[in-house]
C-alpha cells in the first residue's frame, strides 16, 4: 500500500520542489521509502512522486516510481494474483528481478496494454507513463477500494491518492463545488466523480483514462461494471451447489489476501462477515491476530461477542476500547485525515482501531461489503415493503396526498421522504435513494445557500437492468455508499497510520457470482444475507451468531450533547456560519438549539454541519 502524487504541466512552470511538497503530504500512506521522478521536454513537464508501504518484497527492488524500458509507474494497492500473471509473462520471454506485484503490473501493461486490466485480481490505483508514446494511463480497481483524484485547469493536470497533495501545488484553485456540498448534506458523503472542489474529480471505480499528452486529449472507458453480471442468473444450481461455489470463491479470496511478507491480522467485529472470514483463515494461519473495538457504552459494545467468536475459532484476540475522551481527541483530526467533508461518524472508532492494530501489524483483513453483495441491510427489506404498500394506491390518489403534504411549509424528515416517494414514478430506485439519504432535496435547499444542482448521480442514472428490484438496490449501494463512503472511511483511517486494509468480500469474482443470484435466494424466510449466514452456521454455532445487528456505530447524540458540545458551540455559531455564507445560518442554529434540548433525536444533520465547519476552517484559509 502506498501513496502517490504528480502532475503534467504544459506551461513548463513547475519544478521538482513542487513535486516534493505534493509527495511529502502523503508520507503517512507509505512511510518506508520515497522517491520522485521529474522530467521536461519541449511540450510538457511531468512529475511522479511515491511513498511506499513495503508489503511484498520489502527490499529496495520495489521502490517507485518503477521504471521498465519506456514505462514509469506509480502504484497504490496489491495485485493478489501477481505470481500467476508473472508465470504467464515468463513464458512469453519476460525476465523478473524482484518478487513484487509492481514489476508484474508494469510488464503486463508492456505486454498486453489495457487488456491487462481484466486479468488483475486485487485493489489498485495507478498512473502509468510511456515516455516514447507520450501516453499517460490512470486506472482504479473495480470496487474503488483505492482512491485516485485528478485536477484539470488551464495547462495543468494534477493527480494524487489524496486531495491534500493538491494544496501544495501553487496554482491549485480551492473553489468550492456547491453542488457537491449539497450532495454531502444529502447523503453524508460526496458521490463520485465529484469532489468538494470545482475542476477536481475522482476517477470512477472500474475506470481507466488514457491521456495523449501530445494532443492534450483523453479517453475514458469502463473495464468492469457489476451491472453487466446482474442480468444472468446461475445455471440452475441447487442451493447446496450454490453454497459450495460461494464458499470456494470466498475461501480463495481470503487466501489470496494473506499473501504478504509482513504480519497480517484481521478486524473482527463479532458479526457474520468478519467472523466467517476469520473462520476460513484460522486453520491455515494459526498465527493470525484479531483486533476489535469496544465501547464503554454497553448498547454499542460488541467486543464481548467478538471475544467469544475468536475463542471458538482459536485465534489470538485483542480489544481496544473507544472512550469518549479518545473520541474527543480524534475529532479535530478528521478533516485532515479525510481532507474533504465526510459525515460517517464511525470513522472515529475505525481510526482508533487502525492505530491500535497498526502498532503490531502492517496488513489487516476487513470484512466490508458483505451487506452490499449478500443483501444484509434492513433497509432493503423495508424499502420492498414500502414499494408493495404504494402499489396498492393508484397514481391519482398518491398525487392528491402529495399535494396536501405540500401545504405544510415546515415538515418532518419522514414526511418529506413520504412526499418524494409519492411523487416518484420509479419506485424501487426512489425509495432506495430516500432511505439512503440524510436529507431530502427540500431539506437540502433549506440548509445550503445559493444556486446548485443536485447532480444526476448514480441514483438517477443507474439503469434498471438487474434481475429484480432487490438486486437493483444492492447494485445502487455497491456503486455509491460502498465505494464513496465505506471504502473512503477504511482507506483513510488505515492509511493514516500506514496500515493496509484488504477486503476479501469485495473480490470481483465473488461479486460477479453473487450479483447473478435472484433475491428470493439471497433473502429467505424474512432472513437477510441468507446465503452467507447458511455458510457461517456450518462453522459457528447459531446461538453465538444470531443476535440483533448493531453496526459499527458510536453514541453520537450523547457525545454531541456531552464532550463534543464545546466544539459544536465553537464552530456552529452565527459568526462562523456567516464567514463563508454557504449555509443557512438561521435554519442551522434553530436546528442546533432543538437538538441540544432533545426535541430532535437524529444527530446526523448537526454532525455533518460540524464536519463541514471543521473542514472549512482547516483547508479554506
């Protein structure tokens, strides 16, 4: 795992010091070694900077930027099947000097060009430069596990693993994208390809961009999309055959992610996903360590269950307790770690757990994605029920009720969501969008000042081509919430301490298999995540696993009214809100007062406002 930054400058006004400053911002992602490449010709300057976290072949042979013939590569991630690809390349005459996936990646591109991408099984973001053809390639893995940002303005193209590197480039313009800000308040995160800044974008998951540096043109293409597998069901497999196939694919995915020359551990929550991953690994990796987060507040603490599961599996287990005092200390660091407004409050325990585990290991398996690919969130079943109820009422009746609701100038969050559902024609997508958001469109327009568009994001543009409505909802979450929230949270938290997180449940072969399976197989007898639970119960007692789902959450309301209150008062007041005039001061202060009095129970709007205010104070000076 690593971090990289660089630029293409057609004005020929950059220098190596600018590159060094950009690269230095990313040292936390790769504290082991660092190097830079700077070159100039008659047409442009190019800078490539890299910080390495040495996982495979920890010698200097894996140092980047990596050079082979006309190619230079900066790469963040892991290619788990690199040895199989290396063997194939060896039969074609390629020689290898290291045991790194970096060398395999650059030679795979030399051999096959962009046709190498479908062969890669792993997580990655990379920039690859060909000095002879003056071509630049940028690509990101299928799930968007690894980040890649670009900034294009005038004669400059910047790229980096994190936005903070751009702030070191002198001509980077920090102009806020108000539509992206509105998206943040609507969902709690910013959907790709947008970022908080104008002219600054995320490379989409499963995407490759090819830049012709002579003609200053680029081509954008998608090399993988889970939707292409969503319309084909498996070949009449019975349940037992299907379970065997899923378990075998998952077992392979787990074993691939154990390939490392440094110690590997696992994040163990005590839920189905991480418990199954731990169980599949334990027989062959008896020295693996499990790390869990606990809370002083028993309502949020699942560490006791994680301890019982670790004991049953037979692996070493360590627990870190997230106290209110520790959370208070982490709070001011969030805008630096995430470097754009980010509203997932579980980032706090995720950072603390990463610090705790990172003191002992350099690689941790994290079982994210199980809910999105196996169908685990309660909202999937809830949205189906809403869809069925709405179907009983004719369109005219729904419109009459909607018109009546519009007469209320101030309405509750639930009424606003009901109004949007009644007015929508596309029932499954609209319900899923509304359940997933923090604020409805009407609420966002009361919260954010100025003119903005609620962009035609994945919720509006997503084709309805899944085999059923339930699977379509899973695809929506996979391509939005999973990529732009969960993966961002885990990547920044772990990499802030130089810890690599690997995601076996997001292995693309597993995703391709599960995407094809109809919902009546994924959910049976009102049991969500039926297939994963069925496999887990073969190994772990049902009485140990069968309990209400808590999720990775914190006592946010309690902390906002407690130890976080002073910071809320310091950053959410008339002076600080009026400073940028981006938000509706009157609306927010009224909301804050009602929340502190207990008249409003949902803490998300106040929390998101605090996160934006902290971010603005740090990055917009």
